[in-house]
C-alpha cells in the first residue's frame, strides 16, 4: 500500500463520477435510437404512400381491397400524424407503421400478382 496523501485514491474514486454519467449516456443513446426508429418509420410510410399513388385505381378493386383513395388517405393521414403529433414510439406512429406494412405486405403483393409480377416495384 502506498503511504501519503493520495494513498486512498485509486480506481474507486471514479465510481461516483461514472454513476452520474450513466444517465446522461443512456439519454444520448435513447435519443439516437428514437431518431433512427422515427426516420425508418417515415421512410416505410412514405414508400407505401408513393407506391399507392403510382398504382392504377382499378387494380385495388380487382384484388378485393379498399379503393386507392382510401389507402392513399389512410397512409397520408398516418404520415401527417406521425410528423406532427407523435414521436417514434407514439400511438399514431405505430398505427402508421402498421398501416404501411399492411399495405406493403398485402396489397402491394396482390397488385404485383395481378400484373404478373412486372414492374420496378
């Protein structure tokens, strides 16, 4: 053991500082994760809306789903509500992601099967 005025100072003296820095680090990491989730949700919703707007309206009735106008309205309202009212994990953002994924995974597949799989989407 070292004698002198600094004998008790060692790795233990940093523990209180590290304990107060952990909440700040957690806040920064959580902010970046929320930002990434928010951007990804907006991208998914925008892709669904753009795809919906570029499709022919008669294809929606042929596959037996909501009309094109209804899907466009649902997806547009969800994007606006996500941007204005909720964060990345807010209720409107989650509803928007669900609507966009339903469109992309169900309606888009039906429209692609209807056109024999041709097209750039």
